[in-house]
C-alpha cells in the first residue's frame, strides 16, 4: 500500500494523493482501536473497498454510516431482501448486491463470534491473537516495504471464512489489521509511526 520515501518524509507517501487520504492517515490509520465497534466498521469499509481505491469508499463513508445503521452489527444482521433492494436504489453508496448481502452475513457472523467469546469484550483480544496478542511494529522503510498480505492475515482470512465471514481474503484482512492499528505499518520516517506506537503503549497493546 505504501510507496517508497525519503529520509525527510513526514507522512507515508500514499497519503499525499489527496486531502481525504491525508486526513485519514493523520487522524485514524494505524491508531490502535479501543472499541470493537470501530473494528467492525473497518471490516465493512474494507469489504466495499474490493475492486476500488479506498478513497472511493471514504467519500461515501458517512452515507454508509447513515444507511447501514451506524455500522451497528445487531441492526445490520436483521436486514432482509427489501432492505437490500432499497439500498440498491441509493446512489450515495456503492451499489453492489453481493457486497451488501456479504455485509449482512458478516454482521451475523460477527454476532455469533461475539457470543462464542462471551461478549463484546472478547472481540478485540480475539483479533489481536492473530498477531501474537499485541500490536506489531513492522518498522517499514524502503528496505522493508509493506506487503499485500502476510502469514498472519492469511491465517485470519482462513479462520474468518471458517466462521462464516465472506469477502475477507488475506489482502482485506491485512488492510483491516493496518487500519485498526493491530499492526503499525507507518514508515519509520513518518511522524505518525511514533505517535501510533505511543498510543499502543498507552492502551497496553505492546
């Protein structure tokens, strides 16, 4: 996802493509999530990213929030054929029936997983277990660039699919891990690298 950088870079180069990406990079991407609900939102957004550049999804984020019940998995899990049909008529979001139906299925799988884990409090630790239970600082640089997927995201993909999730391939899973700050993939030359590390320490994720 990240391009090469010079030693003087203060931001990951991919974020310089637009103001929308800069804001997402500077205030969200890579920050360790504190609530499982945020992680579910990222799951939804990265599901819709398939086949698109992420800015296409980010531009529609607030419309998704409004039309997908504020990313509430309990409410989304109840969506039926009529709800999907209505969403397919709304030009404010990405109108893809397969992704909309997949989002409903993922909400149902999320609630089932939550129940198996004994409640919402078990969800974040569950996803951290894919990377050994704590935030991974990958110390990215020109010599250590970001891959499209990792063994951890491949394991996460297989496990989630086994649990009933859909459209959660290794690349999508790695995007979720990056965005949620479960891995820190900011370049060492990026000012957000140290900031996200500090947040992980403060939240006991290291």
